[in-house]
């Protein structure tokens, strides 16, 4: 339709969209916040998600979605400023504090978040969660990583390779 | 009893192992962790060794580095005899010093390698590029990666014809077109200095390249290069001082060697600037 969407910021009332989680919970959020997701942005630009329709997200459960939206709502104003070149140091410090606290969560929630951020293509969140996981695993041994990720136990050959590697890179295991 | 956590992992993690997401996480790890995690699985090894991953990881680390205090690599050169600088200790030590705000920080030893005495004699000053360190000596040139503790001795080459006891002009830089690091070393085609112009050539060694040996450039340097110097790397080019004693009409400038095209040029200097 050629008719321009007029409710976008000009008259003060922000446009709202509805997102529906895999377990059928409806979340109403500002379009600007939901648009942090590259995947949703296109649908929203096409005028979707408004009124009684809602956008179904079959891959994201309600607990994860509420967490994702918490991030989006917090980051939407800065994102609207085009990466916030004119944001004050205080604003940036506040976002940083929020981010640090945001990922201070249970591992299983973290892994659901990483999948959701990936599927919804929310760049900032993807990067934030990936950074957190990287910080969590960087001190672990390869064997611990395998266990954490549920890889099967190494075959004798693989074990021999791992031992040889450990000899060569012994310094890295300190 | 051990079945329960296993089930939880099976439920939570399979998707998480997806390549793209693993990539996103690994790209944010320090080099030391990556060296260790190569042995986690074949898939992880493949990602960590992928040249595209290596390049992206470097970009990522550079961005991180920009936000940190500047850091320096310091390497003491120990002269073993008084007099002309002929014999240096073969004990290579690299220290990292970070310029912290309180100025109290100490330099930390990040890499040490003890070469056999006599392995090399005179050395040139080291060069640095993206965490790699080049040590040109009168015998071989060495490249160190102090973070991964890797070191390579570049192979010998027989192209240099002049009997010469000091290091040849050498430089280290990055060729963005191939994503490879290159060491370029100039050599003498003539046996002696004469009244004639000294003829020099240039050879290139690509680090982790397919050749594994020095390769001569298609064109020679248009001017002789001042001996025993380490080239300076800026924006994909190496810069060398020109040997003015061995050319009748030397230009006022620095010799420039492009690591991408492997061609030469002269970058002019203001007339009152050395050299």
C-alpha cells in the first residue's frame, strides 16, 4: 500500500506492535524497540504486527522473549540516535552498567538468549551475549568445554591428539 | 545419577553448537585461549584455523585494543663486547609494558627464547606488526608471535653475493590484498662495493604462505638500500633509507616497497629533513 504510516513519532504516540511467543504469550512493545531485530524490522516496516494480528515467534519462549525485549527497550533510544554519537558519557555508562547486569544470569537463560538474539538478528545483543560466553569459557580446559557443550567423550585417537596439543601449548593451559 | 545433567545438556546445547554462533563466541576470545581450544574438536580447530576467522579476529582485537591503554613491546639488546656492535647476546626477551594511568605498571616478560651462542652475530632493531615481531640478524631472520609463543626462523637464501657481516635491510608488514604477513629483505647482486652503482635485489617471504621459501621480486629496487637497517611498515608499504654513497644522483626521499604489488617508489621528504 502506498499510504504512508503516519503514527511514527510525529504525533507523539509511538506505534506499538504485538509479538507472540512460542507458548502463546502476547507482548506489546514500541515498534522502535522491536525494530532492533533485523528480522522483525522488515515485517514492521511493511506495517505488520499492529492491531490484533501480532507477529508469531515460534522459536522464542515467553521467558526468553521478555528478557530480549527488556534489552531492546533499554537500547532503543540510543539506537534511534544512530549509534548515539551525541549520547552523553553518563548515558553510555548507564547502558554499560545495564548490559553488565543483564548478562549476569543463569547459563541456561544465556544459551536461550544467544539463540534468540541469533534468530532475531539483534546485533548488539548477539555481541553482548557472545562476549559473556567467551569470558566464561576462556579459562576452561578443552576437556571442560567438551563436557559443558555435551560433546561425546573423545575417542582414544582424539585423546592422544589432545594430549599432544597440551604438551605443545602447555603455556596456554596455565 | 549422572544421566540427569547429561540430559539437560543434550536438551540445552545442540543448537548452541551451530557454527555461526560458535564463530561469534570464539572471535571474542584472546589468542591464548584460541591456541588452547584448537583441541576441543575438529570443528573448532577448523574455525580457528580459517584465514577469514583469523582476519576477523584481528579486527576484533584491534577494536578492543583501541579502548585500552597503549602498550609497548620492549626488547633489551645486550652487547657482549665493548667496541663496535658485533656480538649480541642470543637470549631474546620480549617484555610488554602498558601505559597505565598511574604510571606504576611494570613491564611483564611475555616471551623468551634462548638461541645457541653464535647462532647469529650482529642484529638489527626489531620490527613489529599486529603482534608479530621480526628480528633481523646477520644469519637468519626470525619472526616471533609472543602471545602464541610461536617462533619461526626464516629459511636461508643464497641470493646475497656480498660477503657481509651485518644484517641485510629487512622489513615486516601486512599485505591486505592476500591477508598475509610478508618479510622483505634486500640483498646484494654484486660481490664488492665498486665505483659503480651497487646492484641490489629484493626477496620476499610470505609467512604461512604456500611457497615456504624466499621469492625474488620481479623488479629490483631502483636505488641501493642503506645496509643494516630495519624497514618501517606503514599502510601496507615498507620504507627504507636509500644508500646515498652508492648512487650518483640519489633522490631526496625514502624508498617505498609496496607489499601488495611488490613494486618500488620514492616518497619525497622536505629538503631540510634527514637523510
